[in-house]
């Protein structure tokens, strides 16, 4: 049995010392001192935070005007870290069940334990054809390690609980037409983007969409190509460059790199570019994510009247990345 590294160590009892004459000690200072609250609860091995853990407290000096201004400047960064923590819990939960390592195993859905997280149903990786490796696995083809042999339609992230499915994205027999995908973009961009997809050998498109009770509309598209090299070139050069998306999504009058998205939602082996619509928004606020996952290019769009929250957007990208990784 493996020893618990956090278990208290036992020390052998020492021989009692010989009594000796003790010098009287000075009286203790009875002046009340600020108290610090601590606990002796050991840290669990899985890295989780027990509910009974407390944070040490200490007296807080009066804030100066400059301190208040500094806190206001730090607030956006603090919110990003809060979002990062919530999404990191999502990715950590997924990884804890071995989804990134096991090809055919199932993983439990995620409960909405943190504010803003959606509750997804039980997520299951589709079976692989006999003898076919998982993408990015150690035994994958070294010349093209990102090949997805599983059914692409089973790799699309399902809708969270309580959401209304978008029937228009179901396609025919689970496959979406190129024109239906292009409908997500402004009309003036469709011809050029459509021709680019033809030139790069687009094979299939699988998609799913839903709307949650708060009005957030999500669309997820998986575009399948012949090789990882084609997807990598399409991703970096023609669709999702660092400065901004190459084609305009409907409703997103402008789009800039999304600096608020927590890095904790990123997944190994999956390249991504994310964009946000800066204020003032148009009719809706639109956020965009592009994922380069071997021979699959994923496009994730979220829009909402008002503001699209960071946490569910990052959660959707993280879980879709996990399914493709």
C-alpha cells in the first residue's frame, strides 16, 4: 500500500529529562494581539480544496486613494483569474478521468460547481476502428500524428442540460453542407471562404448548435480535411491569424484577439485562436474560437444579446478540445 505523503509522522517517545532547577520566566504579555485563523487539515493528494479550509486573516490598514485606484486597475485581471480557476477545474476534472489518455473510455459529465459553468451530459469518446490509434497518441503515424479515425459526428460536443437544440445544424444524416456552414459568415465573405475550402480538400462538416436559457447561442463546427498540414496552413494563414479572423462572422462587426480568455482552458496538441467583439457591440455580442486539431479544424461561435460570459465560452472550447485531443 502506498503511504499517504500528507499523513502526520510519528516520533518515538524520548526518555524524560532529569528534573532541573528552572529560572522563573517573565510574565507573558497579556495585551490582545491580532489573531490569525489556521487549520491543520492536510492537503489532499488530488489537489482539491476542502470546504473546511480557511484563509488566514489579518488586520487590514485603511486604504488610500492610490490603493483604491490600484484595485480598480487590478479588477479585470482578478476576474480573468477567477474564470481561469473555474475552467481549470473543468479541464482538471476531464483529465482526472483519463480522457486525454484513453481512446474508448467514457468520462462523466461535469456538474456546474462554479459560477457560470454549464452542466453537460455524460461525454463519451467514440470507438476507434480496430487497429487505429488515437490522434496524437504515441503509436500514431509520425508523419501525420493528428489523424482522427473515429466518426467525426460523434466528436462534436453535445449540448448542455437545459439547452434548446438548433435543428438547422443537424444536417443530412449528421453531415452539414458547406453552404450551411458558410451561412455563419457575412455574405460578402462566403464566396472566397467557400472556394478556399474547396481548394484545400474539405471532406466533411459535422456541427451542433444550442441556446441556453440565458439566451447564449452556441454553434460548433468540425471541418475534416485530408491531412494535418492542410489544417495547419488553413488555420494560420487563411482563417485564424493572430491579428484577427480572416473572414467576418455574421453579427460581429469587429473582432480582436481575446485577451480575457484564461490560458487554463487550453489543451495540449490543440492550437487555438480566440477573438472577441469589442464594445460597443452590435445587435449581439459575438465571441469566436478556432481550433487546429490534427486533420480537424473546429470553429466555435457564441453570441448573445448583452454579453457572452467568459466562463461558458472557455468551458466549451476546453471540452471540445478534449474530445479532439
